[in-house]
């Protein structure tokens, strides 16, 4: 499941970066309807949060930082979409 020499966070982070290292304009499509949609992202994060050893080397805190970044992105996307769909615009 993960590289035993590097630890579970290394594997999680590598996968996360491969999926989400793109322009912000493309991230919306990944999160909302891409093959890495929010359901899959949540399941992936939840699975890695339970992997034995994730807390080593601050891995659980680093995972939490990705969760916070994802929440901030979703909130910004929601705010932007609501502003553009406002009847005042």
C-alpha cells in the first residue's frame, strides 16, 4: 500500500501532488466531476489517516494541512461560483 522505507505520508503526498498539481482553474473540474472527484478524495484521505504509522514524522498533521487546503479551495470555488451566479451581476 505504501513505501515502507519512506512511510505512508510520502506515498499519500506523492499521489496527491500527481493528481492536484495543476492550475487552479483545472482543480475545480478534478474536485467536482473528474475521476478524482471529491468522493474519491475524501475516501483516500480517510484511508490514509487510518494507516498505522501515519503519525510518524508529523504525517498526520501534514495530511490535515492538505485537508485544510482542500476545504479552503472548495470554499473559494463555492464563493466564486455564487458571486458569478448572483442576480445582481
